[in-house]
DNA sequence: GAAGATACGGAGGCACCCTCCGCTTAACAA
DNA sequence: TTGTTAAGCGGAGGGTGCCTCCGTATCTTC
C-alpha cells in the first residue's frame, strides 16, 4: 500500500512529528484514498484470475484491463511482477505454512513431511501462478521476496527438524535444499501426467531422505566431496 | 536446410511427364548453396556463444547480429527457438548418451546412474543454454524435439533397466519420470550454491531409488504398473 | 467550497518476436 | 561465359509486452 512513500515512517506519534516537520504530520494522519484501496483490490482479484489460468507468464496489461484500471495504476500498486505474485499468493503460502504447523502433531514425522509436499503439489496444480511464487521464493534469494521464502523455509524446516531429531531422517539436508528440489519437480508441470509423476518422484525422494539403516550404507556419506564424479569430459 | 521445399510446383514446362521427372532430377542433384551452408554454421556458432552466456532467454536478434546475418536468415534456418537449441546442443546430448553407454560396464549399476546424473549437472553448469534443451526434451512431449528426448530417455532408461534387473532399484519409476525430476532439479540453477545443492539432492534421490530392503517397505510399491523396460512412445 | 495531496490512465519509448517480400546470388545448363 | 532461375538474403514492419512519465482527475481535509 505504501501510503506515504517518503518519510521513513516514524509511526503514529504526534510529538516527534510536530518537532521534525509539518510534512510528516500530514503523512501520518491522512488516510488512504478510497479509490486507491478499491483499485488495489480490483487488481489483486484480476491478477488471481489471470495468473491461475494463464500461469506466471500472463500479461500484466491483461491483468490491468481485466481489473478495469490503467496499466500505470497496476504498476503503482505493484511495481514488479514479483510483488504482484507475492500479494496474490500470500494467502496460499500462509496456508501451507499453517499446514506444516498442524502436521507437526502427526505420529510419523517422515510421513508428515511427505504429506506436506503432496499438499504443495496440489496447490501448484490448482493455481498455475503458484509455481511462480515458489520460483521467486527459491530463486531470488532470501533478501527479496522474504515473506514467501521465510514462511516456506520455516514450514519445511520445522518438519525436517522434527524428523531429524526423531532419528528418522538424515541430517545433512537443509530446508532450502529441500525447497529447491520440491520446486524444481513442480516446475515441469504442463504435460499430461505431470502430477502423478511428481508425486511418484516425491515419494522416491522422501524415501531417500530417511536415515540410512547403516546396513546398506555403502559408499554414500563417506566423502561429501565428489570424488567419483566426472572423468575427463 | 530443406533444399527442395516445393516440388508440387507445376510451372515452366510443356509436358506433364516432364514435370515429375525433371523436377526430381534437379532436386536430387542441385547442391545446397554455399552461402546458405556458411550462414547456417555462423548462426550455430553465434547461438552457442550467446546461449551459453545468456541462457535460454537470450535474444534471437542478438544471435543474428552476432552471426552477422539478418534476422530473416536465422529464422529460415531455424524456424523456432527450439530448433536452434536442439541444433546447438545436439552434440552435448550425444555425449551424455554415449556416457550412459560407457557407464553400463560399471560394477555398481546404481552408482552408474548416479554418475550419469552428476555429469548432467556439469553440462548444465557449463552451458547455461543446455537447460533449455532439457526443458524442451522433457516438457514438449515426445513428438516434437524427438531427438533429445529419445536420446536422453534411452540413455537414462538403459541405466535404469540394468539397475532394476540387478534387483538394486525399485521398478516403478520410468525413465521419463526420472528425466523430469532431474531436469526439475537442474532448473533452479542461478543462485550461488545451486550446483552443490543439486548434487546433494540427487544423492538423496538415488538413495530413494534403491530397492527397499523389505524391512521398511511401508506403503510404497503397491502397484508396479510398468514393466522394467521403457514402454510407450 | 477550496486547496493541496494523491492517484489515475494511457501515450510513448524500448525490446523482442516473427513474417513477408523485393532484391541478390549461387548453381547449373548451354 | 553467359543466361536462367530457384534458393537464399536481409530488414522493414506489424504485433505484443514491459515499464515510465506526466498532465489531469479525484479524494481528503480544513
């Protein structure tokens, strides 16, 4: 919303403001314009429709048109495509986050993780634009798009930690790693059978995450480096 | 190159019989123009540079400019961006394919698969545009871009089959599944530590692929559904 | 009701995609 | 060599999308 772009917002405090400058006073008290609030909501609504249907590449001008606002208005409220994604899918990210919270009470911690991942697949299946949020959370690094990244990392991290402390899962995988792998698998949606394929692959993956029973730990985890990899090329 | 596109061309001639015969004859013998051959090569060379550096999104007009040809010439030789990718990375795909062949003589079939996947990561790391080839092979379905898809599927399939028949790997995963998962993981490159992350995840994944020792086989592998061979396509 | 802050919209500049077509040029035959 | 002609060339041009900028309209406040 950013009602007052300048002024590093000192927050509702009359005294300091008065002292510092007149300018701040108006910034503090003036409430956001009604049309601005309305338009922002319209754009969000339109973006949800357009992104869910058309995926992350959808035209922003189409969004603006659908919302019945000018392209300039869209850009004022959401300066980048990413901002818009984050706003549109914030709720979904929160839902995933809450789901992780709930799953922490499940008996089997490994299965809890698996179920969380499966839910993630469903989200992506329903909302084609969701994958862009994942992409941004994962690809843009933690600084930008902090919200989604943090929430998702935390969600996956809590499930991971629980499984690790229970001794059910190997300890050398970070939540970020897992998030990236998950996102990567979801990314190749769009072919016919993608959903089933991803679910199969996730099962394989979760199986791989289980703590090795030491019986068949053969050559793995002896050397974290990559000794036997390349060969000439 | 398509040297004789038409040939339904009735044109210039007096007898019907003449048409067919003459037509075929000239089509057969006329050799491709030297400038066409030269330009095609130039475009390929430029595309390799541009794609390796700029990734799959790079501008085709930049490629044309770098090659010193008009944009029309580029499009004539490679009607779609995908065609260009395939031509540029054909050799790389072949190399990966051959590597799979070599790895079939390794002792441990599971490890062979792992090594192949790791080599794939290296290819992607070196050539940023390579990921586009993977994307096309995986995403566009088997009909188009048949070359890369077939080669890669075959390569991964042969390694997979060997491991499965050796009883070292679960049998309910298809080469296509695996290829997609692999590509997906590679797709999220571009952050700092992506390569290490992907290698870790691939290890996890391959571990998950190992045949379950029946001790902890919980709900998995209820329906193998597909013979150990590749099936379909 | 007036003033001033705030938001609106869309024109316009840029980049890229891809097609189309008049001109050029290489291959071949005579 | 020269003429013929298909094949190839290049780039203008039309389309789409991104994003910015600024004159105008509207809202809030007094």
